[in-house]
C-alpha cells in the first residue's frame, strides 16, 4: 500500500495558461476567472479542477489545522487566539461574532462546480472521468462530515448555487450524515484500492480504503456500532499495516528514564519509540499505515509544524503544548497499567526545589510518551547534539504548561534548516484498529478480535499486550480503549470530537495548571460548546434563514 506524492496544485481555478492572439485582446477572458466557453474542453481541464478540490483538504495551517483540535481539548493548550479556534473553544470564550471557527464552504463549492461541469468534456476516458467524480464526491463528503461535526445542522448544497438562491436553510444533522454515508458507499464501489503511479494515477489519490475508513469514523461518531465495526473490518482486509522500523536510529540516553531488564528489552523499547514517531517523518511519507493524507509539494507548499510545536529556545512557537492530564494518561512500560498521577502541589515543590525525585514520574512510561512529549531534561539528540528540554517560563514563544510536543516534528529537516514537506496524515490504520476495537466492545463486550486490534497498536509501540484478566468486562475495557485512543492519536484531530461524543467534556475540560501548579489557562465548560456557533455574519447575510445553535 505504499504511496508517493500526488501534486496538490494551488490556485487552479485561475486559468492563466489560456493565451490568445493580440487581435482577440478585447475578447480575452480575464486571467483570474474561468470562462465557460474556453474551459471544460480537455482532460487537462478536468485534471486541474480535481486538484483544486484536493487543495482544500485540511493540513497544518488555518483555524482548523489538525493539531489545533487537540488544543481545543483536554490534551493540549493552544495559547494564541489569532492562530486558531483552540484558545476560545477551550476557554469557553466562543462567540458567534467570530468568523474563524470553520464555517467553510470553499471545498464544497469547488466540488459542486466540478461535478456540475465535468460531463461537458467529451475528450476523456469515461471510466477515468467516473473515477475523478468519485474522488471529488469523497472530498465533498469529507468536508460535509467535518462541517456537520462542528456545527450540527448545516446547509446541504449538492450543486452550484445560483445568484439569488444563496439563502438556503440548514439540513438536519442526521440528514447530512446520511448524505455523507450514502456518498461514501457509492464511491467505495468505484475507487481503486491503490494506484499504479504516474499521471493521472498518482499514488496518494483517494482510495476505496479512504472511503471505507471515513465511513467507519462517521458511524463511530454517531454510535452506530455494528456499522462502524463492519466498515473498519473491511479496511482491515485491504492490506494496510502498522508502520514499523527494523532498526532504531534513536541515540537518546534513556538509562535515566527506563530500567531496562537487558539489551533485548532496551531494543524493544527503542524500536517501539522509533516506529511510532517515524510514521510522521517526511522520509516516510505514504508509508503502509497511511490511508488519507494532505500532501505538500516540495519547494512550493511547506508544512510549518516544525515551527508551531517546538519550544522557543530552538526557534519554535509553542503554539500547542501538552497538558498535565495528557502526560498522566501514558501508562507503565513495565506493566502496561495506568499510573497514579503525582499530586500537583508535590510536583511543584519538587520542581522548585530542583529535587532529583521530580524526575520519577517520567520514568518507565509508555514509549509513546517519550516520542510525543518534551518534559524537563528529556533528551532529543536527533534535534541537536546533547539536547535536553528545559522549560523557560514566561518568555516569548514558550510553553505555558511546562511541556512541549515532540510528535510530528521532523528533526532531520530541522537540522538541515530547510522547510518541512511531511504530509499531514488525516486517517491512518491505527485509527481504524481503534475504531474496530471500540465499536466491537460497545456491541458485545470483549472478544479476541478486540484484544488483537489493541495489541497490534501496543506492541508496535513497544508496550505489553492488553491484560485480558484486568480488562475482561465491557466497562473496564471501554476505559482502556478510550485511553489507548487518546495516547495513540494525540495531535491527530480526534480528541476534540471524542470528548464530545462520549459526553465527558464537562468532566475533562477543566482549568489547566503548569508544572509549578500555577494557572496556565482558565477553562469554563458549558453545554453549548458541544457545537460551534454559526457565524452571525452568515445569519445576517441569509436574512435570518440560517438559525443559531442553542446557547449562542
């Protein structure tokens, strides 16, 4: 299932390549807009417009950059309100006056434009055209699923809206979901499992696996357990696999942090850590685990994650930083069990006294902690020789929690001082396994297939298998699965919706403190925050046809 890059072109709705003779100058179409008489003539026109729809897949930047969703959850703190919705959403300060919360129809409008016009092109293979349509229908469904997840009921537009017809009321959330699922069912029958490569069959285009995986996610979010398990099971039969390295290039000294039983134990730990963190490195773009990603073009379209996440001491912005609650969720490397969190006042006292005992809570933990979070004195020699993280409080571009993220930052690119072009993974196989495990457990409780799905993820990370005796009933295994989902998928955009669909947001969206037990961010939860507000500007433009969500 290995994939290579598909070029996502920007500005493709402009047709600046159109030329004409000087005598036609007054009749030449403007170079910044489409002309219906000159476009939709060739296969190249179709190809370019499809790429313009791909361009709207979410990535790093923008108010809904993938990791900002964690900043709006209990996993992380998003400290800059001008960067994203995360700061307002997590503090409870959301208002309908803000227009940057993701009410975005650009991708849907581009998809509808393509679908309304693609059949005008006569000189194209019809099978290829139908595949292009299926790709675009998926992208439209993906946009609608994300939009409805945030706002609930939204206008459901399946064609280009004519002037004078803009004021369209919201469609109930259940009907939007049905549309999404029906579209995914239909396109899964058309899309291939893989692409051979080369234009127009670039590896990285939407596949059958992407359609089924998004279908599994949609059913999971809606609590339709049988359908979620069935869709996930279909994906599990398509040949994807968890990415693993055979040799760890990690040279960090973990002798202070992990009590290894022997050399084999240390090798297991290092392979688990490296396998997990390497999934997101540029050199491993399109690896065996990737089902859907937002791709970046070298020299044209950089991914800024190497700037957003690291601490200011090495040139980062600390835009989104881990919470103590996230750190507490990583279990024991030795036993696989949860750990008892340190009392916040005791942690602060140890830290302020520079007591060596402060380090104890970070010892012998899940390798994914070391691959994800920078804590005091955590090593990261891949980033800089002899580097150890030390929190600098209160300075520009520094964490407010006492932690920074290491996950998704590519140290090889950092050392070379060049732009990062790592693709942003939107759906990967580990999520599918977790979807299957959760849905099957909710249906009928633990069974062998649930444990096997969980164990595949855990052993890849170097962790012990799931304790069948300790997690033998539905309730205890539910808590285990939810925690496993949290630590495996951190920064991947899932936690924001997970705490809402599980109805645990009121319990977990609490004010967060830093490692000195000082307030990092006050958080206030009200139930209106289960949905985002419809921007008041949109309600005004619709002359009141659009209705506001409850509480705003």
